[in-house]
């Protein structure tokens, strides 16, 4: 790898919102002219088409991805207006390319050329993926249906954006001002400090609670006041719904329209359901296989989950004299039971996980596994002063990629945690490669005047998870744009590297690396570490059953939804009847904030988390057998999984690494369910 590789970074401070739409339209027109010029030569060989299209696609991606990223992390009204103004042009352009018959024929000519057999496996994958995607974009439809397909795609993009905006606005519009500290009894000091800081920003005394997840979770898990827990629980679970008394932010009709349009889109291409359409680009063979996979796990997990919930109810009755739990009681008393059983608490562990120590430990672990070194770059232009930038170097001191790290919750930032790319690696004709760049986003409690940002152990696993995605994208050695890093990786395999990295949050060998008390400098004591590890699978069956509920609801809503009945709630209720072992409020409108499937890329694909966890748990058993820092095993995972991107089928890559096909034994064992 040459030191002259292209370090292509966005310049956030120079983005002029007033000119974005004009510049985008100009760029799209330029791209159209270039594509027409390429097709006029009737390309039939790889070199005549793919490198040229790559440059066109990359230029557009590098223009738009910073805008798209800011829409998630700095969703101001001015940016929102620009984003929504640009979206129709982008969707129209994507539809044009996907339904461009001449472009499809160019790929077809390459596939059936005399030189196709001499192409590498990765190059063949690019061509085959493209021909598949042309079909899924409606290229084979008659003109009238093509037009309708385009309208559907455009409307879906608008509706998904509106869904996400409504959720963000609903989350940020609710707050509770508290002046009596007794009401907040039980809340951790970190949560009180943050609530006090929020009040001060509004020139108010006391404390302000919000629906940002760190604030919500602190209340629902620790507040002794049951009425307060109920109030915030109801506000949180009815966000953006018809029960929230904010009609303009109600996502009810948006969800129905999204499902109707997805159903129609699938029907246009003669798929029975949208789920059948969706699995065409995934590992799994069919939607029915997904349902079978999920129902098998439900059958295995449910007895354990029932036993866990019975243990909780017996504990609450014996120690707190409460006979019946409400939904807003479960997290609170589960935390009490966890402390009672293992003497461990997420909040009590916070002082041992200052964010800088966790990052330092993560970097050390990655260096031990893959020989990668992280170097901070303080000169990079960022969108918020808290954002950090790191360059990744391999053992030969070659720069492999660059990542931005945005850790803290703040106003106008979407909740949750995710990794997104700015650009991906590909090789130019002159031998240089564009270096991949990733954005890693979390929503942790920010530092205060009295202490640095302190993470719970759950936060630590979240950070490792998102960095796992980042490594997958940044460490690729694939030279082809469309299958480099996370590009071209089936959705139900993309979680493998992320979930895989979580394993290092639970090892005795790694804990001294990622923990150190922010005041005393001491690592997490052995006793607390042992208790943490013992508590690893506390209520793990209940947690897995909750994920199975999400996944089964998602796949069923995309297989059983009747566009005429519009009855989403009934499907969810039926799924819950099959999966849930805990009480659920009638007012719970979880679906109205399920942005993974209504505003993200997980539609008919939320099962991917569990599907990929089978792969990740099984892959980690090889490290358990050889040593969690075994250099040879680490190098094998790097070369056979992380570096391969989407250049081969995930199952093939897994077998190359593990020497056999995966089983769910390791998954169940890792959760203490076998």
C-alpha cells in the first residue's frame, strides 16, 4: 500500500446550506452527461465501464454523505429544509440509474463477454450484484409500471424522513421540570448532574428530565418514585403516536403509508410480499426461513424467560411486598434484583469506565488482535467540538482509514448509536487507493464540570459494537467500490463484526485495559469484575425474547400486513402474545418509534441482529479455543472476514475462518441458555 493513497475528508465548516441544492442539481446533471458519454461507446469490458462509474458514484457520495450525516447528528431546522428539498432529486437520479436499460445492458455485455471468466471473484461479484439490483430497481418493468415504481421510491424516502423527524421532535419536545429533589430520589448522581445542567441552560432552578435515552433510562431504572417512572414511561412509549397529544407528530398514518407502498413495490416486481423482495439481497433463503429461525429461538428461550420473570416477581413480593408489577416497574426492580444477586450495578461501575480509558483500552485490544494503531488527528475539520478524529495505521505504518467519533447526546441529534461511511476504499488506475472514512456515533452522557464522561458497562459494549462496524469498513483490502468495506455486504451479515467485538468487553484479560477509576486510577477490582461476569447473563432470555419480538413483528408486518385493513397493532399484539412474558401497557406504541424498520435500513431485516449473532458467537469460540489475543487467530479473522468486505458470500467467508458452517449452540451458550 502506497503512502500516496488519497486521504479524502469532508470539510464541514465550508458547507453552505443555501447552495447545497443548487450544487447537487449541477452535480447530478454532470453525472448524467458523463454516463451518457460512457454508454455511447457501448462498453462491453470491465475497464471500459466500472472504473468510470466508480468515479462518478464516489463524487456524488462524497458530496452528499456529509449532508446526510449532519441530518442525523445536527438536525437543525435549516438543514432539515435543505435535506428535504434535495431528497426528490436524489431519489429521481437513483431511480434513473436503476432503471437505465442501456446501463443494464452494459453490465450484461460484460457478464457474457469472453473475458468475464478471467475476472477475479470480486469483480464477478460486482457484476452479478449490479444485475440483481437492476432487476430489484424495476428495470424490467413496462414504462407505466416503471413510473409508478419511481413514485413509490420517492414517496418512501419522504415518509421515512418524516417518520424520523417526527420521532426526534417528539422526543425533544417533552421535558419535566422538577424543583423538589425528593421526587428524584434514587437517581444516580451522574443523572442528577445532567438534569441540573439541562435546567441551568434554560435559566431554571432544579432539574429537567427529558426523553433522551440516558435521562429516560436513569429514571426508569433508578427512580424510587413509581409515579415518576410511570409518567416518563408513558411519555417515552407513546412518542410520535396518537396518544401523545401532538397530532402533527403522529406517525400512525406514516407507518401505514410506508407499509402500503412497500407492499405495492414488491407486487410490481411480482413478489408475494415485501419480505420476499427484501431477502433477495440477504443471506437467508426466504422470509419463511426467517420466521422459522425466529420461532425456533422463541421456543428455546421462552422457558428460560418465564423462569427469569418468575424469579423477579418472587423477589419483588418477598423483599418489596408488591404482588403485581407494572411495565414501568420492571427495569427498576430488575436493577434491584441484579444488585441483590450479584452486588453489581451499572451506575456503580460508571466511575471505572471514563471514556478516554475505554477508548485507550479498545485501541490496545485492536492492536493486539490486528496490529492496527489509532492515532489522533486534532487538525481535522469536525461538526461539533466534542467530535474526535483518528487515523488507523497497520503494522507497516501504512494509513488504512480514518474514523470520526461523536460520542455524546445533544440537542438536534438523533438517538441511538450507529456507524456510517463517508467514503469507501477503491483503487484508481494509477495504483493509488482512496482511503475509507467512517462516522461512529453514540449518545452517551457528556462530561460535566466535576468529572469526565463516565460510561456504564452497557455503554462500553455499545461503543465496541459500533467500532466493530467501523473496523469492518476501514480495514478492507477490497479494491472495488461496490463491495468494499460494508458495501455489498448482505444486511443479515453486516452485524457479525460489530457483535463479535462485544466479546472483549467481558474478558478478565481485557478489563484492566478498558477500566480505571477516574479518581483513584485503579482498575476494576477483581471482585467487581467477577460479579460483573457472573451477572452477564442476568435476564438474558428476557432480553433475547424482546429482540425476537421486534424481529418477528418486523418480518410479520412485511408478510401479513393487509393494505386494506391497516391493522398494525393487531399484528404486534399477536406477536407479543407469542413472545412476551412481561406485562405490556395497552398504551404502549413501540411501533411509532421503531425507526430501524420505518426510517432505517432494517425493514424485513431486523432479524439480522440475531442471525448475525449466531455467526459472531460461533466465530468467537475459535478465540476461546486458541486464546482471546492469539495473533494467528486475530490475523485469520482480519484477512478472512474484516478485509473481505462484500467480495464473497458471508457463509463462504465464515467457513473459511471457522472451518465449518455455524450453529446456534454458541449463541445459546453465550447467553447462558444451553
